[in-house]
């Protein structure tokens, strides 16, 4: 089933205050666009559910919800330190509790639970238009920081 892709300036546009994610990759370019909005010492990551993001039921694919969780958990946790931490995802767990329909705005709010010398723990709540979609927990391996 083919869906026409809306232009970024129209249906994909984020809510006020969000801007294109400050860091990307070929994979994120493929699944995005992703956006971020500063919030105090932290930030929220979000995206609009576009036709290419949906499953056969017309809602955001669960794998993309997991991607949004991993990116938001990692970016917020890494960015909480100066310079940003170098980390790798060691474990990611999600509990799905709702659906994000086509066209909805989905965002992840992250809570950093603990950052140690070798490991970091964070959790996130993911919502579509304010309705719960999933919760996520991640464990990150903190990698060697370059010597200054």
C-alpha cells in the first residue's frame, strides 16, 4: 500500500519550538525527520508520523517507536555531560501501551536515572498527542572518554 509523502513544510512540520535534530546519520535521515526542543537542562525528541512510518494498521511501526526511544534516551543522556558522553546502547526495553496514528506528533521525554563511570541508566515516556504510546528503559555502556 502506497501513501503519498507530505512535504516537510506541511504535515511533517513539528509543533512550535521544535527544530531539526542537531545530530543525524544516514539511518536517521532514512527514518526521520526527527526534531528536538530544549527544556531546561534537557530536551525532548519528537517526530510526526508520516505515511512511510506506519504499519499495516495505519499506526506508527513499533520498530520506529523503539528507534525514537533509543535515540532520545541516548542523546539526552549523553548530552547531560560536558563534553557529551560517548556511549553505546547495551540494553533497550520497551513496553507498548498505545498506538500513534498517521499524522500524530510523537515525542519522548527522558529521565536520567543514574550515570556511573562505566554505565548509564535512563527511562523515557513516549506519547502521541499527549496519549501514552510506550515506556522505555535503557542501559548504556559509557565508553572511554578521550584524554584532554
